[in-house]
C-alpha cells in the first residue's frame, strides 16, 4: 500500500503520517477516490493536511493507479 511505503519513508527521517502538512495525489481516474476517505482519516489521525488532487494522463510506470506525495514542513512539527 502506498501509505505504508510513505510512512516508512517518513520514519527514516524521524516523521510520522501525523506530521504531514500536505498530500498531493496524482491520479488518472478519480472514480474510486471517495472510498479512500475513511482510510485517509485513519492514517492521518487528528492532523488535517492540505490536499491537492492532480489529474494526469499517464504515469511513467505502466499499471500505476496513483502516486502520493507526502510533504512535511519541519517548522510545523
């Protein structure tokens, strides 16, 4: 799962998902995106990071459904 990989990458630098200040979702198709909301609420706890959704025509890697960029502002942690 993408959030698990993101959480591991954050942990390497001493951060948690709760420290994320912005999430950028890159998606080709948004039809199933609303079903992710409960998972995102659970993953980010009480933190409410700003969210950007970008539609893309294709990804570099065939078969990719979504890319997620997690941004942490150390000044806000």
